[in-house]
C-alpha cells in the first residue's frame, strides 16, 4: 500500500472526526512531542492514511501562510492556531463560479504516529456563517525530519493531495 492510500484510508476512517496537532517549531515551528518522519523523503504522496489519532500533548500557537495546489488551482491559506484549535482563511480561484473565492474553516489539532494532524471542518464563505456548498474541508499532516526540517502535506476527503509550502507570519 502506498503512502497516498495509507493517508487516504486514515482520513476516511476518521470521517468527520476531529484531528489535533502538537506544537511545531522547525524553521519557525517546533515540536514538543515525537513524530514520525516519512518513509521516503523524495516521494510526494497524493493522499495519506492515518491509522489512529490521539489528543496532542502540547497546544499549537502561531500564524502561518500555507500554499498548495489541487488540480492545478493554487490555494493560499492563513492558518491561525490558538492552542488545540484554530481557523484558516483560504483564497483560491473557484472553477465553479469562474471567480476568486474566500473560505473560512475551523481547524482541530490531533496527534498520530505519522505526525501532527490538523482537521478542517465547517467551511463557510469568508467573513460569514453561510456554509460553502462545494468547498471540501482541508486536512494537513505535519512531520519533522531528523534534521529539523518540516514536511507538510494536505489531503481532503476526496483524496486530493498536495505538498504544502509553509511560511511563518510574524
């Protein structure tokens, strides 16, 4: 079973359950709990499976810009974490409307043997409480490599995955 299938199965098994993430500080982030590095550093999984989620040992605080691409569309998200939960505001081109769109969603932090997990839920139109009809919540996997570098992937519930560029917002 490849890394994409493993990640996909994990997210599907958890369904709409919440994930938690631990404190991360590598290149602006740090981890206060042990995490597993990916089995192959060169591979970029398009989906991943997490077997078991647990509550994180440490909260996560900070603001980051996350940039990723799904089906050729660039998504730019601002992640704000305040302990074990947070929010993202994501800007992207919506192919359904032919216009740029903004979506807010709530994020929950979890821990797994594969790394720290952020699970998104309740995507709404930016600045409103109106549920977005087509936006699939984002899920992020954070892994710290032995050299301290950070690897971040996203996979949604439709098994669409991407590597993520991460930038600390000060």
